[in-house]
């Protein structure tokens, strides 16, 4: 395992997840802000490790494996926290869509790699937009404030609808991945 700066940042991102969970459940003022901040730090670290890896040629097979794992761990755990704090059918269905898509596309990518066609299901622009909307929504929902401090914006409700939007984008991006892979799936039958 090459311990490059990007790989160390990815490992750090994984280490932030249990800290986020602890902060989320601590009964002290400001812990919800800390939990959201840890999630945001992880999201920014995700961008940073990718940028460093590409910029300075520090990409590795281990990094290519670990980076999406770290992303999925952070998102899935955060969604569990959100659904536990807001156990409504809407939040449960939205979380199930997002988690279901992550599992499905991960399995699809693994299968495509096994048949030597990994590049047929590369990251699309809609996937990047989905990720941004999802990260903002999760951060807002972990923050758990009904209104934006200093303004009268309905922050939590905005976060809920952003997560619904992320679920719609999730389905759209999954459909694009499946459409790209379908000829290969059909030909392998």
C-alpha cells in the first residue's frame, strides 16, 4: 500500500466518519455544527486528494480502490444518522434510493472491470452534479437547524428538498451508467 499524500488524506477521511457519529450524538451545544463540519471536511478532503493525485501523478491502484470506498462510507453513515434523526417516510425512501444506487453502481463497476470494460462506465457530469447537491444537502441536514442563523431561510427544509433533488439526480446518473453498460451486459448474456 503506497502511503502517498492522497492516500493518507483518504484514510483521514475515513477516520472522520466515527468522529462525525460521536459528534452527532453528543448532547452538548454546537455538536451538530461539529458533525456537519466533519462531513464538510471529508468532502473537501475528497476533492483535495483527487486533485493532488492527478496534479502530481500520485495515482495508485490502492487509491483508486480506497477513494470511492471512503466516499460511500461517509455518505451512507451520514444518511443513517439523518434518517434516525428524521424518521419520516420521505427521508427513508430518499436514503434508500441513494444507498441503493451506490451499491448497484459499485457492483456494476466491479463487474465491468472484471470483463475489462471499466472505462465504459466512467464518471459522467451528472454524477458530479449529484455529488455536489448530495454533499450540500447532507451537510445541511447534519447541521439540524431549522433556520439559517442571522437570516430567516428555512435551512433544514431546504436541506430535505436538496436531498430529494440528489435522489432524483442519483436515479438519472444510475440510468446513464446502466445505459452505457447495457450493450456489454446484453452481449454477455
